[in-house]
């Protein structure tokens, strides 16, 4: 926590420079906002544990809310849902874990082939503030008819089901219309 004396000294600094160079955490920005009467710079109702990490999840979108709103709109247009996507991913994960582990390209669900099922050494934790979910699996799947590939894990299922987030701009990217075209029955 920043000391009162430091705050008084820094009060004379350019506020923008102070915000940009001091306290990079969300709690720090809340403190700055309250002390200096600044508007909420993040303006988000959805918060990540590490606000900078959201860039790795939202691709070209400006915020998590914007991405979720776009996916809600697209899912409504195609008659899909986050729950259906999460259920289908869970089916792939369960199948990979119970049936295809260690036997790449041998077993499939529909035209979907489980190319690999891996467990990582470390755990990934949910990026959302207050959420304790974690996972350490990676599953590579492919539609054997279209050739479309997808990388999934329990985190993708969790984010879709519990937070209505479909990642963008990384190897776990899910575009609803493409998912329904290539990975739904």
C-alpha cells in the first residue's frame, strides 16, 4: 500500500503520468481514483485477476464485455449457446481422457479426431477475479472431414460455461459460427 506521505508528494505530479507510472494493479487504480477523484479508468464490471492478461484472451476486441456481447449476438443469430459449446467441449475432453489417451489419431467422436491429449506440469488458473477454477490439460482435435483444427482444455469449457467467454486471438480461439459448422453434430 502506498503511504499517505508519498500520495501527498505525488499529488503535485501530472495525474496521467502518476496513473501510468505508479501502481499497476486494479486495486492501485481504485486507490488512485478515490484519492484524486479520477473516473474509473477500466470501467469494467468484469475483472481479471491480472488486468493485463485479458489481452491474451480478447484478440482484437477492446474489452471482455465487448467480446462477450459480440459472441452473445452471434450465438443468438445462429441459434447456439455458450452451454452447448461447453457441453460439446466437455464431451471431447471426457472422450480424450477416458478413451483416446496415448492413442493419437485412432479414436474419434463423429468426424472429430482426438489428435493428442496432454497434461502440463503446471496449472493454469481462471483469469477472472475471485474464481478458483484451474486445469492442466490440452487436447488437440480435428474435424476429419473439413480439416479444421482446434485446441481445447477444461479452461475453455469453464470459461464458456461459467463466464460466457470464448477466447479470441490465441490458440484456444473459438468463433461460434465456425465451432458450430465444424465441431457440433
